[in-house]
C-alpha cells in the first residue's frame, strides 16, 4: 500500500511539471509557419514558457539579390507581434569560436547550453523540451540525447505541430522573384504584405 501511495504521489508531481519549450532557428525571415509553431506551444496548457533562439547570420535568396539580416528578422517579429505574449521570450544566438579559430553560431547548441546553465531555483519544477514541426521529428530526440545527465528533466515536447510547405528559403526566393502570391501566403496575415516588404527593402 505504501509503494502504491508513493507511486501515485510521484505521478501527481509529474503531472504538475510544466514544459519550457526551446525553439532555435535562423528565422531569415520569420514566416507564418514559425508563428504557428511558436503560438501552438505557447497556447498549450502544459507549457509555461517558450524561448526562441534566433540566429544572427544573414541568409540570401538563391540568386543572391535578397539578403535577410538579424535587424530585419527582429523588425518582422515585431510586425507579427509574436513577443507580445508574456509566455514567449527571445534570445539572440551567441557567437562561438571553433577549435580552428573560426567564429560561428548555432542556435540549436545555444538551446542545449541554456539547459546546462539554467537557474536551478527558477526551473526546478520544469521539463525542458525542443519545439519543432512534424517534418523535423528527429530534433527532439537529438536534444534529449544531448542533455542527458543534466540537472533538469528533459523530454520530447507535449505536442508536435503539423508543418506546411512554407520555408524561409522559399520565402526569400519568392521575394527575389517578386512572387506576391507566395509572399502573402507565407505571412501570418496577408494584410501585412506592404509593411513586410517595406522592412525587407529598408536599408
């Protein structure tokens, strides 16, 4: 009977734990799929916090005529209003130096480092998980494997939202090709089109 009680108490404790979802990426530029992913996690009842790790490296269209940098990424996120939700937090990727002296950044590694360096008092009752769409299912297990031995609980996320055919690469190329239909389709709201394009072509 005592064993049964202890198991039940453990189950209740587990049920009370809330997830902290870590979402790393380049976001060059952010698009409707990114917003959907972030908001799906933020609206889940078992998620307490969503932390988005944004890479700083610029990305270009295939023909090199369009380049999206971190300043434009941040302005577009502001346009979308993603971080108006107090559950959602943004962190810039850190620049690291490789063994050969090359400087680089990797938001995925930043997410792993965040777990290693997290405040034990703040997150003692949380479970850390990687947020990702269903087209990137391996990311969750890679994160869990990389954080084994952490002081914190890590696990697969409570949901894996469905992805669509929108990608930052496709959107950059649509901008370069002046494909208004694809651009509008890629935005959280097509009415954002003019403001979005003003940001893209601002200097």
